[in-house]
C-alpha cells in the first residue's frame, strides 16, 4: 500500500498531534454547513458531507481499532455496511449512488461516532502493542492521507451540491474579486533523454507512486503557466464545442449527449458568462486558471491550440528539474535560461496525456488495503499538481491523482506541452 519509513512516524506524541489536526480539519470544513446541506447527494459521483465524515471515521475503526485495540467496540455494527466505500474484502456496502438516502444516523450522531473513534485512536496511538508498532504507524499514515483526500472530496462535492440550489448559496465568504490582465505563455524547453520518475522511497507515499523507474523522453517544452479562463473564452468563441475534428470520439459523444458548451459551473447570462464558486456567483476573471474541465475538453483545447497535453513523466521531471538549482542525475535540466515554470502545484489539478496504469514492477498490497489504488488502474487518466482545495502538504511531485476522462466536478485544469 505504501512506502512507510516507520522511524519517521513512530513517536506517539507526534502521531497523536497529527491525528488530531487532521481530524479537526474535517470538522472545520463541515462547520459552515447546515445539517440539511450535509445530507444532499446531487449526483451519483458526489457523496454527502455527512457520509465523508462517517466514512473516514469507519476507516480508522476498520483498519486500526478493530485489529489492534483490545476490547474496542463500535457504537453501531451497522456502520460497516453504511460507510464502507469500495472494499470488497470487508463485505457488502450501501450503494454509492444512494448515499444521500442515509438520513440516519443524524449529523449529531456522526459527530458522536467521530468522538468515540478519536478517543479510542488516541488510546491506541499513546500505547500501541509493541509487536504491532510499525504496522500501526504505517496504517496511521495511510489513514491521515486518506482523510486528507476526503477533505478535498468534501469541498468538491459540496460545491456541486450548492451549485444545484437555485439560490446559488456560498460555502464561504468571498474575497474581493480583481480582474487581472492576461499574457501569452512563455515556453520552457527540456532536452529529454533517459530520466527517472516515481517515488524514491524517501518518506511516505502511496503505493501507486512507485516503484521508481527509468523512461525515455524526447525533447519537449511546457507552457510556463496554466491555461486561463481568457484562453478558454477564445476556444468557445471559435466554436470549439461544436467542431468534431477537435475531439476524441468518446469525448465528442459525451459533448453531444451532455450538451456541453462551457466548463462546469460557468453560467451564461445573455452574452456574458459568470462562474459559480465556493464563494458564490462571480463574473469571470480572464486571468484565472480555467477549472472544472474534463480530460476530453482539455485534449480538445490542446488540439485547437496546435499543442498537446504533457505526459505525466514530462510533468514530473520538469517539476523536479525546476526545483533544483542544478540538474541531478537522470533529471533533464531546462535547455536554456527561461523565466521558469509557474503554477505547478496548488491551483488546479493538471490533466496529463497519460492513462492511469501500473508502473513497472508494481504490485498492490495484499488484503483490503491493497484495493486502495491498484484496482482502479483502468479507464482513468492521470492528473498532477494538486489544487486550491488540496490540503497543505498533501501532494508532492510524484503524486498521481486519477479520474475518468469525462469527470468535471474535480478541480481540474491543464497546462499545454509541445514537441521541440
């Protein structure tokens, strides 16, 4: 499942502090929402906020408390069925598309469930069984990162939920909205060659980030910035959503079936567009990175631009090279002095041209936790970089996010690449 270094995570006080910080952040994200907000499921891919809070709690209970805390008792044995997500080895579960029908337990009861599990986890982490210390530390790292993933999902999902409300309610207060000028991208050229990608085993990572391995890259260039709202307006004005020659066959079929005319959450009012966000409805800002576009849309835009999407190997080695003052072995350095790459992490997840498949020599872990990443290596595309809703410190250069190519509710955008 992971590449843990138990020596880095073994101190009980450190683990307890991190555990409490992550768990408190989940409740903090839910705090602006009413119980009614937390119950809604606006489409099958969206989970209610209440379910996220309960599922992450079930994860700790299932993978740490039940195996390792002697005498632990769940407050309700039925939670195994209600809050399992996709772990076939654990047992049957409530259908994903019907999570919004779980009106009980109530939000208050879910919070009480969290307190029960948090107290038990504190007991376990303070005095873990000696023979299981390393395994508990490793699984705790998984649990912390798992909960951070659900913190991002919580914001993704509640944005979709609130967007379906005719009142366009805001999740949070809005900062002053400043429209900034746009500029053409600069291009950063890389020589390519024999490079290494994947996690190197230093610190913690999800199992799908390794093993580290060599790949060959032809010379390439990356745009120094993300594609913007202004860029996308030009694509729309040039009839990009109505030109079949720009689209992959499956993508064109989705465009026709769903009648896509703009990114998700764009709303047309007469001849003007506005944008629904977590802070409510706003005019478009042409300088902002475009967000909530599918892989199909990203690929069509790249083709319309006369460019392409980067591969995940290109994205990773470029990120590593730009982070180093001198190019390390097997990392290509920029071919010539440039202003450098911008917006590589923390704004929008960036679609790549790479399908989500196993790296050479990858093997999923045995047992239920082995289902975490490996079984999804089909019909998905890789994204890199993290988004504005990704918890601080959660993503890294080797992090491999993945979604189906038609997905638009994640915070997804793109950066252009080109051959040189």
